[in-house]
């Protein structure tokens, strides 16, 4: 795993974790957690640590950042279908998080 | 379980001890009003059959003495005031009982009952009681290798078991004396000595108050997965949770553990409102559990490890959550089913705590650490980062260990004695000194 890939993956994981932390319901939080687990599974659980410190609490901004980071993973050779599946589960979680 | 086998043994011996006039009960003579229905040869055969059943009970007593004998101290031994010196482990009465049992068994010509004799009901009620005694003794043999040994019992439990053995031996000696009129009956070798040794053991054991939590030890059948279609309503959730507890016996990989933890968080948070109508304490306990699992989930995000399985556990966890989702909030639920979750939750929490602690100890789980260093001479055009995993035991993981030990693991429950444990013993002791005609129907003195 290259440095840029690891940094992007760490960012994506951090944004997903931040979304789970600030979700409005238990179900939505759990759905974000499962999206995070799915992202880890795509990488064979060989992923860097996450850090949610300093990430804004605005869910829409964090959601945009998370989608962007996950999409960027395609540049580092991650299978495009897997990325779409992670994005789909992320969208499902976001739908549960709607007020 | 020793509680069941021991209670069966005592109950059947007590029934036999209350039966006097043995000849009459096997069709022999004894009174003018009852005709003789069996020949001498038949009574001899019945005596042989009883002898083989008694042999099984004697063997159980011998095995029980051997299971507790090593390193068992007598209550008569003086306390060792010096903590750096071992107390005396001599137990004279138990040694004498073991020797007397060995001699009685070696001298006996009886054979052990076959499996068919153990399982086929007998026509005569008295022989049927003996069959149950032998059956309890045979079943009780499982217990010694499954937790009914000296190393898994404390001193008070060991002495309680010695008291039980002594009572069973006393009962056999009394019955042996009573059956001496049966044609061809083989008396116990040096039965008086056996009786005195048992009495000495019983008196020694009675110096300390008994601990009937002993009954919870021993062999138990393994809990099995409940297969088949999902049960309706809350029972389906209970079924999946039960199966999850069993499936978690295998060590799960870190990712599967995270999925199970997520399911328990959802399950506790989902069940709490359902319990609110029947028991507010239960609701509060489950909300606390949901919070514990939420914190655990946060801790596990940065933990990886590919060792382990857990696929089946994840499936059952997903079943539990999906079945809970279709239960209506206003549905009438059986409070017993709700309380059943408490037991399953306690077992699962203890197991997950064990898994995490074992993962830390065996280096099965690793904490993710990204090291901000570049490998310079990797031979590649672009230098990769050196990120590595640290074993949990090496890193500073006091948070997750504290969480597991202080909040997740349920507080240890002291083992409790099952209901009727003391009564079962009291009934046997009462039966040992039973006399015919001393009950309410007995003859009364008239002036």
C-alpha cells in the first residue's frame, strides 16, 4: 500500500467513523459502522488507524468528504465494484440518518 | 450434573431403606396372609440381580472417594499457624473408608449390571428401585471427569461430597444387613468396618457447615443450536441469540467480532423499549448494555486481526437483529421471554470479554498504528509508508481492557445451591434410621 493510498484510506475511515459518532439514530450509526467494516473488508482488514479528532460535526459536509475519499480509492487500484458497494451502503446509512 | 444424579441416588436409597420385610417383597414367606409366589431359585436370582446393582453403587462410592481423596484435609487437623508451611493433608477416616471400599469390592463376586439391565424396567418395585440406584451411579460416573474433582471444589464442597459418600455407604451397609435372609445373598466383606469408616467420615464432614453449591458441578449436556425455521415473534430473536452464544465458542476474527458487537448494540437498544412496559429495571440495564457496546465498538475500530472464524456467529447475530426489527413496539410480550435474554446476555458478555482478553494475551488481535516513516530502499519507484500493527499487549490498551473488565464482564455470581438440596440429604439420613411402624399409621399405645 502506497503512502497516498494509506492516507486516503485513513481519511475515508475517519470520515465514516465521524458519521457514525454523530448519527441521529442507533440504526443509522450502526449502518455507518457496517459501511466502515465493509471498507475494511475490501482491504482485507489491512488498513491504517483512523482519527476522528478535529472533524466537523456537520453531517452533510462529512458525508461529501467521505464519498470523495472513498471514490479516490479507485485511483489506487481498489476494485471499482467494491467501491460502488461501499458507496451504496454509505448512501443507505445516510438515508436512515435523514431527519 | 451431580445435583441430579446424587439426588436420584439418595432418593432411591431412601425408598429402599423404608422398605422392610424384604422376603415378602420378592415373593417369599413372611406372613400367613400373603401366599408365597416365588421359588427359592427365583429369589436367589433376584438376589443376584440386586447384588449386581449394588456393585454399581459401591463402585460409584469408590470412584467418589478417589476423586476427592488426594490433598483433602480432615476437619480434625489442627490449623497451621505458620503460613509458610503446608497444613497436614492427612484424612484418616477417608483413607479407612477408601480401604474398606476397596476390600469390599475386591472380595465381592458380583458383576456389574449390563447396559440392558440398567435400561430395562424391572417388574418388582424393590428391584426397580435398585435399578435406579445403579443407573444413578452409572450416570454419576460422568461427573468426576467434568468438574467434580478435588481441584475444582473448595474445602467445604469436598467435605459435603465426603458426607454424601458416607451416607450412601451407610445406607448400603444397613440394606446389606436387612437382605441377609435372601437365599444366596453375598454380604459385604467386613461390613461393620465399612459402616464405622463411613460414620467417621460423616462426623468429620459435619464439623464444617455443608455447601450444597456442590450440586451445580459435574457433567451437563452440551447446549445445542436450535435449528429449524424461525420461531414467531420474540422467540425467534431468543432462538438466534441462543445460537449466537453457542457459535461464539469459536474464536472470531476481529472483523467478525466487530459485527457481533454491532448486533448486540442494536439488539440491546431495540429490546429496551419493549421491556419498558413490564420492567423498568430491565430497560435501564439494557440501555446501559447498549452504551457499553457502543463504546466497545469505538475501541474496536482500530483493532485488526485475521486469525479466527466467526462467520456462523455473524449470521446468527444478523438473524437476531432482523427478527427484532419486525416486532411491533406495542406487541404484548411474554415477560419470561424478556427475562430469558438477561441470562443469554450475561453469557455472551462474559464470552466476548474472554475473547478480547484471549486476543490480547495470544496476540490474536492487533491495534492499527500508522508510522509516519518512509521506507527508503524498498526497491520501488514510489516509497511505501511503513505502517505496522502492534500486538495489543504491547500497546497502551488500558482503555479497552478496562472497558472489558469493568463494564462488559458481568459481575461473578456466587454459585447457589439448587432448591431441595438439603432436603434430599435429610431424607436419606432420616431413612437410614427408619423403623417400621413409627409413622402416623403405626400402632399406638393404649392405656
